[in-house]
């Protein structure tokens, strides 16, 4: 039942509901970015390696991806509000466990498992609870603000992580999450919820197929940088001479196909499916899901590339890097909140197209502006454009997908929507990283080969040892490595120059791919409705 918004009491209640749900979205998104600047510190503190912490981050993403669709169905089974509360409690226990973790196994239990399970319950419930607490005409603004809270968390994550690690401890981030969870739980009494349908049962076979399919696909994508997309890197696992990434992705797609066939069979035999396959034949829903996929692909690719440029190429601190990303949050929030408020009847398709064009323009401007001699201020205008595009999409897409189906299916839509955004985010980060390293390697080796100051034996050695990929190193890191190797000053300087130029080539190549993805997204915007939910077609 949607809250009324005409009275002062109704407006106050709506604001509290929005604060509750936006806080939940902020908390879920924060974990995906807050520790990226503190991986080495966390690894040392819990007695493991950087690879171990990266594995924990991967496992967190994997648990969410596997359980997101079942998590949406659980919300329909037990009630969206109850799923949100239980998910918050599990997530809070995970954050507390992580804050106190003495070693990697405990960190994996808290961060990767418990927080992942909690997020899989919370995120689909948020989508359904917005639908249940706001009338159709108010949903674009509500979804926009909730989505903006998540994107702002990703933008603020490096800054928060940098401040905590520099002045306090990374553990305070997770302790702070526990406090936020307690605040969210205190506010949940204002949430309205549709009653759960007791007759429903969880489709265990569908749950297993969807979890294994999404898990295999996402795990393959997450391992692409280490194993290689198609041709296996040295010492990477392979089968029939092809990288295991390909086989995992194919296995994932096959399992997802089997899942959809199983769900169709469930419906045909009048049993309760995990998701109704007819939903995926809904043009408006699939259009919104497709745009969500491309939004998160470009968004997470940008959040991968820009910090690398600021922190590695320019050598800025974690705090300065986070501060330079803040302008993105300004236009993101402005667009997400103000478009529904001042243009309540605007065509969603028009807003989505303009938002994608802003993402495209921001990526192209940033690609053209990258320069090793420039300061961090060159990212401001591109990030303002990208934030504008993200905010425009956030103001429409959540309402577009949920309004495409009856409200009682909103929890299932939330599960599918968050699974799609997980896929987009994973592919965006992996694709940007792979293209960056491939272009960096090609440019660096070409520069070394063409430079007469570098001896032939050094060129041959570089070509052999760096064939699998040149690491993305700062000047300071490379200088230390060259000094330890006893390289002569002339060769060292030539290597530094080649690396500086190659870094920019790699960053530009990654941004070019993200711009291409935004361009492709424009072709799918045609599937978005031209009328707002709840409006009457003229």
C-alpha cells in the first residue's frame, strides 16, 4: 500500500521511508569501492596477501550474484519488509565480524559470505519496497534518489576508505556500517509492506540452476584479467588450449538457459516458479533491464579507470583521488532528484537517451583530456557529464522496470534487476581492465622496440617476459624496480617515458570501449516507454 504524500504527516513519512531505503542502498554499494584503496593495509593486518583480499572481494561479488534472484523470491515468500530487516541483520553481523576479523578465514565469513547473503536479501527488497510505499507517479523520484545513494557511495568509497585507513583503521569502516544498520533497523517501522502469500514455495531446483549459472558466468568474468579472455595467460588454467574463462561463461549461459526452461516447465505444470518467464517477454521490462546493464557496465568501468589515472598516472593520494571524484556526485544527485520533481511528465525514453549521450560525451571528453602533464582538475568536466548521465538514468530506470509488471511481482523484478546490474558491473570492470592492460602492453613494447637507446638484449627480454601483460605501475614503482634490477640511467629513463605514454594509451583504450558501450546502449533505448507510470496517454 503506497503512502499518501499530500499531508505533512504523509510527506514526513515518505521522507523517512526514502531515508531508510536510500541508506540501505548506500550501505550495499559502499562495500564495492571503500576497500579498494586499502587492500594492502587490510592484507597486512589480517596476515594474508593482496591476492587473498582480492579473493575476498571477488567472493563477496560472487555470493551476491548467485543469490540475487533467489533473494528476490524470498522477499515475495516472507514479505519484502521482513526480507529487508533479516537481510540488514545478517549484513550487520557480517560487518561486525569483518571489523573484528583476526585472519582471512574470519574476514571471508563476515565480508564475503554474511554480507553477500544480506545484500542478496536487501537489494531486491528495496526495489519492491519503493513500489509498495510510493504511488506510481512518485516512484521515479524515489527510485532516482535510492539509485543515486548507491552511486554516491561508490564515488565516496575511495575517499572514505582513504580517510579511515590514513587516520584511523580500515576496521572503523565496517564498525561504522554496523551503526548504520542499527539506524536502518530503527527506521523500518515506517515501511509499508504487502502481505506475503503463504501458499508460495521456493523453487529449489530453479534456485540451484540460477545460482550456479550466474555464479559460473560472473566468476569467469572476474577471473578474465588473471587467466585471459580467450588465449590463456602463462600458468593460467585452460582446456583444449582455451582459457577457462570461456568455458565458465559458456557453462553459465547453458545453466541459465536450463533455468529458464525449468521455470517454463514449472508454469506449465501450475507450480510456483522462481521467476515467471513471461516477465522476460515484456518489452518494457527487458528494455529497462538492458539499459541497467549498460549503465552499470559504463559506470563501473569509469570508476575503475578514473582512480587509476588519478592515483597511479598522476600520483595523487587516496584522499586527493576521492576528492577529485566528488564532482560526479553533484550532478548525479541533481539529475536524479530534480528531473522527476520539475519534469514529472517527461518521456522516460527521452531522459534515458539524453542520459546515455551524457555518459558518451563524458567518456569521450575524458579520453581526449588525459595527459600525463595535466593536473587532476581535467577530470572535473567529464565527471560532471558522466554524473549527469548516471543521474538521468537513475531517475527513470527503476520506475520503468517495476511499472512493467504488477506490484506483486516487484520483489522478483528486484532480484532480476540486481542480478543484471551485477553482471554489468562485473563485465564493465573486467572489460575496462583487460583492454587497459592489452593496450598498455602493446604500446609499451612498441615504444621499447622503437627506442634506439634500449639495447637489443633488453628489448628481447622485455618482449619475452611481458608478453602476458605489463603491470599498471606508477613512475615511483617502476623506478624502484629498475633500480633493484641495476638498469643504467639512460635505459631507465627511456623505460619510464615508454611506461608513461603506454599508461595513457591503455586508459584511453579502456575509455574508448566504455564510450562504444554507451553508443550501443542508444540502440536499445527504443524499448523504453515514452510515458511515465501512472500517466494517461494522450
